[in-house]
């Protein structure tokens, strides 16, 4: 897996949200993107995922220019995402949600006369993912009845159901209790062994626990890049991010 972000810029009117951002990931790793509010983190995430298009610069995935690729087309290439706000089908069970997501991996479209529930391949994949994300005991539970932390775990399961090459996580611990945060960190660590991950997160401790390499944004500019230990020691990061 190789992702290159080359000189990405984005403005809204006279406001520069991102200026000449460069990021390279060419191995299986977990990259963290951090910064204070208004730094441009969410905008960068949306550009990588295809929700927004940059004004200038190039997004390449496995040496392919994907600037004009839609979210769906990027997904078919192997870029999957989980957002800050839950986007589940609340009336569906865990099993049904994972089966529907798995159908995209196997390019199986919905057919009124051949429902997914009759497809053993889809069922097996859904059950495997449920075990991978710790929801094997909740297969028949509707999403609306899951605790918030378990709903976020299900979102991760849906994101990996297509067997992506790159997993994009936007604030995966937002709104979680300390116990739920601990559980999701453990799950993402487990997933990082199998997937390349880019995580946008406001919680520094979450990033320190997960990321191999961290990019720090401030007012739309990339101001620091380094390991968690280097970020912790950086006076610049302490000044702009922690206010000390």
C-alpha cells in the first residue's frame, strides 16, 4: 500500500484551510494526524477519502492519480473509512449490517429473489468480522440497542468488511467513556496488524497509543512530523497544541 499526498491546498474564499500538505505512507503502519481546532484535520481527511476535492495538489494511491475519484471509486481501490458520527442502519442487526457491508467485497448485489441471508460466503464473512471486532455475542442485536462504544466497534467492522488496503478513522473515540476508549484502542491496535491506518484524533493519548508516525497541523500548515516520542518532546508542538 502506498499513499502520497503532494502539495495539497484547500481554501474557502480568502481562508486557507490547508497549505501545501505532504504526507507519504508506503508501508503497513498507523499514521496519526493531530492539531488544535481549526487546524485542517477534518478537511484533509475528507480530501483523502474523496468527500472534498482540493484546490491544488495530488492524491495518489498505489501510484495512481485518484484526484477525480469518488468516495465509491476510492473504496473499490481499497480505501475504507469510519466517520466521527455514527452512520449505522439502526434497524439492522449486527449480523445484517456486516452481511450488507460484506456483499460489496464479493461484488454481490441485492436480489429480491436471492437474499443475502441465503449466501453462506456472506454469512461466514460477517461472523468472522464480528469475532474480529468483539461483537460475536451481539450478532442478532439491532444496532440501535448497542451501547455507544459497541456501535463504534460495529462501524469499524463495516469499514473492514470490504477488506481494504487503507483504513481511514475520523475521531474514533469521540464521545466515548474512558472504558470505551480503552476498548477501541485495543481493537484498533489489533486491526493495525492487518491494515494501514490513518487516524484523525483530538485525544493525544489515543494517538500516542496507536500511531507509529504523527503529522501535526496548525492553521492549515504541516508544522511537525515524527514519532510519538518526538512529538512529546517537541517544544513547538507543546506551544501550538498544548498551549505551554
